[in-house]
C-alpha cells in the first residue's frame, strides 16, 4: 500500500480520478484531495504522502502546478510526483514541470491513468509517460534524427567543411565578415572570407547566378547545411 494525495480543481474530473484509483489501483490509499495551492500545502504538512497526483491547471493557472511540483521536490525529496494534466498541447509546460522534478506526465487523453504507469513511478522508474505524450516525443525524436541525417548528407554532398559551416552560421546570426574574422580559431581575413563566400555560391548555386550573403544563407538553411532551430554563435 502507498499513500496518495490528488490535486485537482475540477470536481467532475476529481470524481473520475478517484474512481480510476479505487477500481484499478487498489494499492493506493487516497489520504486527501486538494483543489488549490493553499489546501494542498495544509494537507501535505498534516500527512506526508508517497505520491502526489498533480493536475497543472489549477484555478486557470498552469504555473501554480509547476511551482507546487518544484517546491514539493525541494521540501519532500522522497515524495514522487506524477502529473495528470489536460494540458495536451502545451509542450513548454511539460518541459517546465520535468525541470521542476516531476517523475512522469500522464495526459488526460487516450489511455488516461493506468495501474501500470502509477506502479512504474512507485517502483522508482523515472520519466513515466502515457501513450499520447510518448507519441509526441517519438515524433519529435524522428524529426530531429531526420534533420541531423539530412544535414550530414548535405555537408558531404556540397563539400562543406567546418569553416564553411561556421561562416554560414554566423552570417545567419547577423555577424559581419569583420566580426567573423575575430572568432577564435577562424584563421581568415576579410578577403579570404569573401573568396570563401564566392566558392560557396558556386557550390550551392551551380547555375552561376550572382547572389548576396542573405540569399546564400537562406539556401544553406533550405539544404539543411545550417539548422535554423539550433542557430547558436560560438562561445568565443
């Protein structure tokens, strides 16, 4: 047996969650429920649970749930927190609550709450997700891997070396050629960079047309040579 607190501010959804736990998870003893932050803190100080089943959207605010998670993990490190939320599109919120220490996220769609997921958390498994969020994670993973493979192929196909990539990336970030020459490990003057730019134009625009730096950068992004989602300057 383990002790459970449910944090949910919608009475109908609370009733449904209690029904799932009563019928599907007999190992769980619900020692209290809370519909707002104040009642939650009062409850957990009276009796510490083994698991908190936490809805994020309390009183119309999603940040309250994230802060409850963060503070609970700081004050009661052994308490496990499983998010049970209807925030099915807010990926930023998922990241925030995982950063706050949540042990898993169950979206209120698809398979909903199962004994398997709850027991996985109680047995110490980290990052427990149900099918809807797993599908989103897998889709994002596949896109990232596909993008990385396309980039590697583009670097090979167009004979792009490390300096070409750095040059194009910093042009995309708005650096002037003078600024790029001052990067550590960039052993080129402005004239050399202009020559490199002309060579890149020939590689990426084999038709022989004349293009400026902006169009060159756009072409590099289109081909996947530089990744618009990970456009970061060198530390130096």
